[in-house]
C-alpha cells in the first residue's frame, strides 16, 4: 500500500517565508548598524556622574550628540589618573581631554575663572567619537568643507595649534578640525552648520563657553603685553633722561666750582657781573633739580607698572597651572 505525503498548508508556507525574510532583513540591518547598536547599548548602560550630567545639560546636546558622548563613558578625572590616560605629547603643552580606546577623559579644571572649559573639552572629544564612526565617503566630503573653513578662519595662533597636531597626530588634521571648528569658531559655512546641527541643539552655546574662558587668557595676555610695552618705553626714557641729567649735573658742578674759584680770587669786575652769573647758575641748578624730579617720578611710575605686570604675570601663571595636569601633580604636597 502506498502512502501519500500530505501537502504543506499554503498559509503556513507563506508565514514561514515572511518570517525568514524578516529575519534576513533584521540580520542585514543589524550588520549594517552594528556600531549604532553597540553604541546604544553602551550608552544605555552608562550611569553619568553629577559632573558629567551637568556637562551634558550645559552643552544642550541632541539625542545624537548625547549618544556619542555617553557611549564613551566620559570621565572627569583629577591630575594623577588623567595623566595616565591622556599623557602630554610635548612638555609645556598641556592637554585638557582625550578620546582614547573608545573612552573620553576630561581634566578636572577647578579654577572658577575658567568656567565652561570642561564643557567645551567634552564637546570637542565627543566629536572625535562621532568622526570615528563616519564612513570614508562622509569624511572625504567633510574634509573639503573643513579645510575651506580653516583657510577662512585661520590666524597665526590657529596655524601654530594645527602645527602641534601635525607633529603629534600625523594624519589627524581633518579629525581635529572637525572638533575645533564646531566648538570654537562662531561663523561657519551653511553646510557645516547643517552638519553640526545633528549634534548640538544650539552650537553657539558651546562657542560662547569657549569665548568666555578664552577671554580670561586673552585679556590678561593683552594687559601683560601692554604693560611690557609701557615698561620698555619708560625704561628707555628714564635712561635717556638720566644720561642728560648726569651730563647737565656734571657741567653745572664744574661751572659752580669755577664760579667759586673766580669769586675767591676777586675775578668779578663788578657786583652786577657776580649776581648775573650767580643767577644763571641758580637757574641751571633748578633745571637740573627738575630733571632729577622727573626721573624720580618716572622711576616711581615704572615701579608701579612693574608691580602690576608681576601681578598679571602671576595670574597668567596660575591660570596656565590650573590647566596643566603635569604641573599640578608636580606641585602637589608630598606625603612621607
């Protein structure tokens, strides 16, 4: 007796086909967006500290920006641990943050005058994480926009800064421009503004924070340069006046000695001549005294300006020290 194989139900076959198609599509989508899925999981599992949460709120990041920030498990670190994770590349060139091995580290700057510096550093490093996830075609597209903006925005200080990156991070100039332009340059091309809008609800918030703390350095540096220029000019003036005073004083002394010798030897033909020459010497003596008084006034002014210059230089040194994790560690009290 022969057995007949039952026919598969057409509805069941259709459902099975749909399930297979959906699974294939899901697997394909997962493969394409693998990094996105990993980032989402990483960000979901991250519990920000109060410091990191404050930074996020101040930056007003979009969901995209917050994702790239939190997926790196950012950390605000004191000098000792920060130096281990973000070693300085050049002596005397402090760094404020780094993006390394998928993590963001931000140096804990405690000087209240530099409020906002940690937020700008965080945004800068977040954009490194974003750049790391771009495909090559997008990077190539952005490269043209970034370099065109750099040429339009670059001043001497900006060029020196990029030369530092070229020495220490060869091949990463576009990556650095991607972070610097977004966080520090007020006016960007429409194309770049549109691109950065995916990370910031208002990019000008970040730029304003940068301008705020940068102005502290700029104002002190400008005052120091102004004072140095004044001190240099005043020193030159005092030297010139002193030379003239010494010559005039010596000439007067010689003429007074000659006058006295002449008087002792009855060299004056009349009292009128005596009084006339004596009056001339008195006038010259008053002029020499006035020169000395002017020099003393200049010296007093110089000392006042020099004291201010020292105070400004001390403030600049303190500010530079507050952002230098190496120097802070070196100056920390030793426990024996």
